[in-house]
C-alpha cells in the first residue's frame, strides 16, 4: 500500500446564509453571490448569467426567490439599461464574500494543524 502525505490536500469551505432556522428556508450562497458580483461588474443580470453559462430565466428565478426569502430587493432593474445592486444587495454580497474569505483562511490553517 502506498502512503501519501496529506500536504497536497486543500480545503474549500462552502458558506451559505439562511433566512431562518431551517436549511429549507431561503438561502444565499455561491450561486447568487456570483450572479450579484456579475451584475455589479457588468451592469446587467443577462450579462452576468451569460458569463457563468446560466440561462437568463434561471438567473431571474434565483434572484426573485432570494429576494422573496430575504424580504428585500437585491437588484434595481432599469429596463433596457440593465440592473445594479441595491444598497442591501451590495451589503449582503460584501458580507458574504468577506466571510467566505475569512473562513477559507481560518479553516485552511486549522486543517493543516489537524492533519499533521
């Protein structure tokens, strides 16, 4: 049997924010965060969805479901001119991205400690 060190292993935590006590309620994770970051960069839900190879109808559904679950608008739509993030949408996205980054750093260091 070949033994191999665990030094090559990497950890990538998946962060999800829930609106209630149950995981069955609305959630905010990597998918919606990627869509919102794209809207912030490209000024359009359609362009954001295209960039990640997602159908516009699916992107629209994800945004609407998340807005309904969280109780506030994530994006402000301006017809043919595109969309931009609302203040609440941007704050939620930035908090998610910061927590994701911090958890990645913390858990990667902890994994190394535990795998020694």
